[in-house]
């Protein structure tokens, strides 16, 4: 596994004095760049600032803060679906038609670095931050550093493996031993007249519907995702256990239908919102979407594992400056503003996104009922940490894992399927 040496720690302390990008630069005695004429930036985001949902409204508020701080910079937001953001961005940047800044999904950064579509931020963000600010991130900054260059900053923190369940269908809190989970969810599904558990095995969106819960399940089974030497860490007996559990949910316990083979993450989300499943394992960034439909009838729990809860799968979404950016100083100011305490708190309050800064996570707001879902995620990450950094070519690996899992449900033995993934992965990463 490729990891950072630091685990997540969330001390309850106050905001940084430098609450905005401008204040941060002044605190260091460094003047932010000034522009003699109106400067234009193009920003690709998976969120449409005009959409009527909490996450889009949260980012719109962040953008509003930037525009107020920098009226001399004309920011154009161009929405791009998250499922295709990575590939479209590489193509556009290499063709010279890319945006200046882009927001990436959790898996996309390594491939952007490998393709040369991301530009270093050392001279445009790093130098304006104090050491205190650099150490204020919830997730290790090493996750965004390649060959000594800062290639991105976290836009949000994300917990990828929350168990969501219908509280009015279950009997008590979910068991944390996954051997007890099938009976618990089978009863819930039978009561509600729906499947007890759904998961998406589609390759769409780099297979995150499967891999977000699979990776921490591998850790809990004593396996790994990718070893320090770059080889696959789960083509072994321990890795097979996670796949055996999933097959058992479908074939043995009849909790989950065979149709999961074609489900995407968004299919699973829609099923939960429509009460067409008793439970799912999904990520913190979309919990607000389910809450809008289910309200307090939806409960949250840690992901059950073979010996208690699985480790928290803490990742995040990124902001990068692209190689084709023509206004690098302006792009740096935009990123500084988006990661500032003011913007991060707004995004948490409005968009229900987990902030990227420890200082913001220590704000009293996160002890209020309105922030209960974020506090659950923060507590899970703090109590069950597991450092993680996606490897290069991770988009290929994740889609290959999704394909292998589909093949398992079509009859390929688990051991054979995982050995083939390992072989294909070695061939791909050495190509």
C-alpha cells in the first residue's frame, strides 16, 4: 500500500487568524498579486452553481466569497459531469483547450499528474501559506505531493464508506461484525419489501461504487490495495475474503440481488433515496442528497467488517491548476480562497461537505444537530484511521477491479479473477 506516515487527528481548536486568502498572505508579509486589468479564469466543476441542491449551493457560496475578494478576476464556471471529468480534462489540456482550474474526484489526481495535465502549485499557493496553515489539513498533504511538487489542494474531505440504513426497517443499531449483518439486513429488507443491501459493481465513475467500500474491507481482512513496491496487495487468501463476503450476501444469504452487477453509484443512491433498499454503503459527500429525501429516517453507521468496524476510508476531492492555465497567479488566488476557513465553513454549513482544515472542524458548529452527519464522519475518521494515497494509474485499476467482480458473479472463481487483475495491473503499470 502507498501511504503517508500521518494519521488523521482532529484537535478542537479555533480558527486560524488568517481566515481568507488575502489575510493569509498579509500575515506572512507577502502581498497578493494585483492585476492591472480584468483577468479571466475558467473553472471546471462537477457541480453546477445554478442547480437547486445543497452541494451546488455550497460551492456557489464559496465562489461568491472569491468574487467578493477579487472583483478584478472574472471567474467562469463550466460544469462537467464527475464521471468523465478526469478523461475530458486530460484531453482538453493536452489539446490546449483546458480550463485554468478544475475540481477532481477522489481517484483522478494521480492520472492527471501522470498525464502532465496538472501544474505545480508551489509558487502560486504554497508560498503564501504559513507553516501553521500547511499543517492545518485534515488529510496528509503528502497525498498531493509528487516528486517534491504540490500538484493539488484538497477541496473537501470525504469519507467513502458510511453504512446508510432505513431506521424504521431495522431492529436496533447495525452489528459491526459483518457475519451478523446478513440476518440483520435480510430482516430489514423483508420488512420493507426491498433488497436488504445494494452496492454498485458498474465500471462507471472508475468503479467507486464498489472500490470505496472494498478497499477498507481489504484492510480489515489483512490484505492491502497496492503494496509499496507497486504490486497488487489483495491477490491472496486475505484479499479473497472480502469478495467471498460480497458473494455470500448475494448467493448464500439472498440479501442482495444479482442485478448489482450493472448498478452505478448513482443508481444505488437513487435506490436509497426512493426507499428501494434497506441499506447501502456510500460516501459522505452525497449524504445530503439522501437526507433531502429521507430526513431522519436514515441512520448512519461505520462499515461492518470481519472483526469489528472497517477502517475509515478517508479521501477527498482536489483542486488543481492545469498545465494550460494562462493566469497562474489568479488561479493560485482562487485555490487559496476555496481552501480558506471562511469558504470551508460555508461549504460545510450549506453543502454538508466535510472541511479540509482541522481548525474549521473544531468550530462549535460541528457540535450542533445540523452538523450531525459531518460530525459522524469526523469521529469515524478519528477513531478508525488508515492513511492512504491512491497510486498512479488508479483509474485503470479501479475499473479493472469492477470488471473482475462482475466476472466473479458470472462464474469466474475469485482466486482466478484476482490473479488476472494482478497480472493485468503489472502489465499496465510497467507499460
